[in-house]
């Protein structure tokens, strides 16, 4: 009898939730037509299509908004059909291709801000469909083009290089591209500001001679790429980011306003010496590297003569404490002003290695500053994703022995949702850690702040 009563209550609760959802939908539907069309235009193409099945009115809104929608995004992937049998996939993909053509026919605006296509299911025999879709985007004077295909398709970027004259942003992944195509691309797209090239294994040399508006260059997983050459005429280029297995034999960059290099180092055989000339001319450097590679990386560079801002993003630093490499880093950057440090992936749940009890026992109240190896220029230290682990505290306090002129220290706390996320920690996660965030992470940061102020009484410590 008691179970029945509970079931009745649960049924009533479900009815209330459903009624609330209906009421909420009615409230939205009562909004003016123009506002509903604006809302639909803010959604991706696929999200808007799903909204259109809610009611006849939303279907009409879809038909209206798709005509003027500034962004069109298409995802042709198996994710659309999670339970489909392999023999039916081809039929479903043919239907999706027809749907894309139908959507493009409905679009009546003269211009289009963004066109995106992501698919791993199309083959070389579908190239004519992609050509037709890209021709549509080119005729609309699209400003952002994002194309992500399987590299096995070997889709040729020649049409893109010759027909998109108004591009501001270009993202190419899995596209067949050559040095000649790159040259034509920048010649025909003079307004291009951001260029992303991913997973293009056939390109051996990336040479950019003339790109008057290029500001940001991103390269990832182009494993055949061996040479990078950028002319001094690329005067607006400010940032180069290189990630995911790109290992240049030579780097010759003369861009006069280049100030920021972002390097993702994933291999012990990374040819750091190819970047020596480049790194000696930039002011800001971000390195995403495994902890056990960092010392070797900095030993290859005799000196970062102009480096003022350095950010280190490392994984599993607790396994190989990077304290011993800090002095090498500071010596390599004699005019460093800002140093940022972050452990991108902890090896286990931070509660198991928390420094709260250890902190006041093993760290003296006052640490003698090392004047012999002092870093006189370092003014700002940032520690992001702070979880309160013992090794994090060791790294920061050890750094502050050398940073004799530090003025500000930012401690960015790990997000509480990450602390409580079982998927983040796997078998190291325990439910009892859920309610320990404030006690262990936040309180450790507060006690660390006390220790820092004993070492540097005039420093401004900010916990956020």
C-alpha cells in the first residue's frame, strides 16, 4: 500500500513537470514572431531543424528563419544514427545529403556569415556534393568557412583557394593541400585573419609570402610538414600555435609583429633547436608539454632574450615534480615579467594528496630568499587550476624563493564541478570527496596565502 502511495506521488510529480514544460513552451510561443525567428537564427542548423518538429508554428518559424539564417552548420556523422545497421548507413547518408541540398535551396539571403561542414562518412565519390555546397557558400560571400573531412577522402582544396574572396576565418581539417594551393589561397583571400590547418599529411612546406591581414595561424597533426616559412610582409601576424605531432626541421619566420608562440610538445624527439631564432624574438610563450620533457626543452634554448610572459601547461606533474626545472626556466628568461603555471591533468583525485595538514608543518614561517639566483624582473605569478595538492604548494613556494620582486600572485582554484566529477578521476574517485572541496581546496589556498605573505609581506595575493 505504501509503495502504491509513493507511485501515485511520483505520477503526480511527473504530471506537474510535464505541465510546467507545456506552460513554458506556451510562454515562448507567445513571444512576437520576429523574436522567435531571431532565436531560431541563433541556433545551429541541426538544432533549428529539431526545433521545427515541436509544432506547426515552429515549422513555419523554421521555414522563415532558414531563409535568412547567418550561419549554416551541417554534421553528417554516425552520431546521427547510433543504432543503425551498417547496411542501412549508406541509405541514411544519401537522405542526409539530399536534406543539405534542400536547406541550401531555402536560404534566400544574399550573404552568409559562416558555413560549416563536418563529416567522416563521405567518400571521394561525394566530392561533387561538397563542391556544390562550397560553391553555394562562395556565392554568398561567406566570411567563416569550416570544413572537417576524413583525410582518406583526399578532398582537394583548389576550389577553396580560388573562389573564396571574402574569408575572415578558414578552418581546414583532413583536406588535401599543397604549397601552391596555400599561395593561391592567400592571394585570393586578402581579408583572411585566422587560418587553421589540421590533419593535412601531404603538405611538406608551409610558405606564406603575402597575407596582409593574417593575425592567427594554427597548425595541428600535419605530420608530413617539415618546413615553415613566413615572409616579413605578413606584418599583422601576432600568434602562431603548433600542436599535435608537428615536428619542423626548419622554421624561418620574419613576421615583424609576431609576439606569441603556443607550442604543444608531445614527443621526446621534438626539434626545439629549429625554433631557436623564432623564440628569441617573441615576447609571449605558451608551452603545453609533459612534465618529464620540460627540463630537456629549456636546456636546448640558451636564452629567451625578449621573453616577458611565459605560460607552462603540463600533465601529471606530481609524478615528476618540476621544481628542479624552475631555475633553468628563470635563467633562460632573464627579463621574464609574468609566469603562469597549470597542471592540465592530475594523476589522481586531489583530496588524496592534499597539502592542508602538511603545509603548516613542513614549510617554515619564513624562507630565505635566494639572492644569488634571484629573478629580479618577475612581477606576476599565476597558478591556474589549483587543487590544493602537496606538489602544487611545493612548486609555488619554491618559485617564490627566486622571485624576489614579485608584486602579484593569482591562485585560480580548480572548478568545484571538476572536483566532484567521477569521470575525471576514474577509479581514484570516491563519493566522500564530494563535500570536501571547500575544506581541502579552498582552505589550502587560504593557508598558502598566509605562507606567501610571510615570505613576501607586500605581495598582493588573489584567490579566485
